[in-house]
């Protein structure tokens, strides 16, 4: 992997959709396998990521990997 590709904007996102509010949810940058670099998220981003993962099946759908431009 080149140094340039390591610093490129993420081209995938992990999307958690709300079960109850259409159009609402959370997205996080990820790799093609759906792995989120939690240490690269802001503090608020880490809190949101851990929260939404804990609420899958209760308030949010299981995550899906989508292109970042979708």
C-alpha cells in the first residue's frame, strides 16, 4: 500500500439505519470489510459508534457496508 493510498479519504462507510425513523441513522468510515478504525474517530464519534453497536436490533439495523458516496 502506498503512502498516498493510506491517507486517501475512506471510500466505504458502515451504515446503521434507524428501525423507527426513516432516513435517520449513523455512518462511520470503514474499510471494504466493514472494519472501523475506532482510534481514528473523534471522542464523540467513538461514543456514537459504541452506542449504536449496542443498540443493534433494538433501535438500529445491523450495519451494512456501502460506498461512501451512497
